[in-house]
C-alpha cells in the first residue's frame, strides 16, 4: 500500500512541489454545458463560479448563491466534488484524508491493470484506482462519503505537465442519483499560486461579493 501511494506522489510531482502550490485558478467547461471557474486555496478552500451562480467552501462549511442572489447552506459532502475539480492533487495527502486504508486485490480497468486502495466509512467505502503502469490516480468510486444513498464515481484523465506536476485536464463525475447527468469537466487553463483575497471563500452576507480582486 505504501508503495502505491509513494509511486503516485512521485509521478505527480513530489510532495515538495505539490505543497509549494498554495493557490490555484482552474478554468474550463462542462462538455455541452456551462463554463466553470474554480479558485482554490490550501488546504481545502474552494470557490466555483458557474454562470451567475457561486458555490463556496470556507474550509468548514459550504454555501451557494443562486441566480436570484439567494444564499443557502451547502449539504455535507458536496464540498468533496468541488475539491476534486479544483485540487485533484489533494490525494497526494491520502493518509490525512482517510485514517483507515487498505490494499485491495488488483483489478482491471479499461483493459489495464489497476492497483486499488480502499477506505471504509460508516455507510460504505471509497475505492481509489491507480494505473499500475503509470501510477496515476485514474478513478475514485465511493458510497457514503458524498452521499449516504448513491454511488459516485470520478474519473481523472488527460494528465498534462503543469508547473512540475501532472494535472488531470479532464475530470468526469457520474452518480446513480436519479435525475443526475454525467458531468464531463474539460479544463482549459490551470494557473498556480495566483493572488487571491481570503474573503472570496467566506459565505456572503449580500450579493456584493468580490472574487479574486475583481468586482
């Protein structure tokens, strides 16, 4: 198990390089869907701007501002999807995310061998799949972490060299939740260590919110 984690950390850039990135801007679009713009600040603050909607996580709780400027609380677990898109390299710190990890039997994924790690939770488990040849994280499948009722799957594809790291430029989310469509997020630009104002991650009290220094 330790060898799988170490190989992944090495191939995506090494811990020193990863930890040297403290903020990030990620821009792209959902296939046949809206443009998305993420702002991330270490260790786990995220802001998503989607059309006229804004979704944020301040490190402890999440919030959403609708098109009609109504602010509501984000349900627990929803922040994980935000973090996956804005900071997929979070899994370099796998042991801090999951206290209980075990190595499962190797599986075949898309006709390629995959090393599998499993982290149980109170309801189900999270399974992480690493390509056994490239050592990159290619898939996460979980129940009980994002949702208590449905299975959620995230695939990481199209890794590209970005500031000394290997960053996935395509992230695909699927779920068994009724009425939910596949979200195929295709990233066009990643800017690391961008200047951000900490206040952008805080739950707004009004519609006048500043994002990244721009009004």
